[in-house]
């Protein structure tokens, strides 16, 4: 009986990963890349991947557009020390994609360290199926302290 349950779990887990479309996998990878680049302070990569109309809605209620957000990261006023994604999923409709997820974000804000448990939504867009995805918006909400 245990063997049958284990096989069923493995099959369901495998089927779930196979059910992702290529576009869903692309935006999930892009989401992971954005988090990696934020931790690595790779501002050139962030500037490239953020849409010109990009806006971030922080968990503290602040919203910033692309240039101001990157400038804030460059100044050291806001530092991503580490980001550990706990779960995420993507949905794609034509040239719009949405990633939702939860994670632990270790940050330093104006010299003060904080560990935040956040859920987030990221919106990606592209001109057409041949164009690269661009991050259009990110919204983070604190789950607990």
C-alpha cells in the first residue's frame, strides 16, 4: 500500500512539472533571475529586463518606477541580502504573464536588517511571441513577521 501511494505521489509530482508550458517556464526563470540580480546588484541586467513602464509596489506601501527603483538599489538604501522562494507559479495568456509566489526576503533598509515573509505578484509582458519578456510590475505583501 505504501509503495502504491509513493508511486502515485511521484506520478502526480511529475505530471505537474510536465504541465508547464514553455512560456510559463520562461517567466518563472526570469522571475528567479530578477531575484538573483537584485541580490547580486546586477543593475545592468535589471535595467534590461524591466519594461520602460516598470513599477514596483513595495510591502511598505512605496511605489517606484524603473529609474527610481534602480537608483534606490544602486544607492545602497535598499539591499537584498538573500531571497529564498518557497513557492511560485506562472500563468500566461498570449503576451501577458503573471507569476505569483511566496518567499523569505532578507533585506537591509537604510542600514537596518529585516527578514520578511512576503507573497508577491509579478506581471510580465511582450510585444509578440517572438519578443523577449519584460517585467512590467511587481507587488509584494507582508505575510507575517
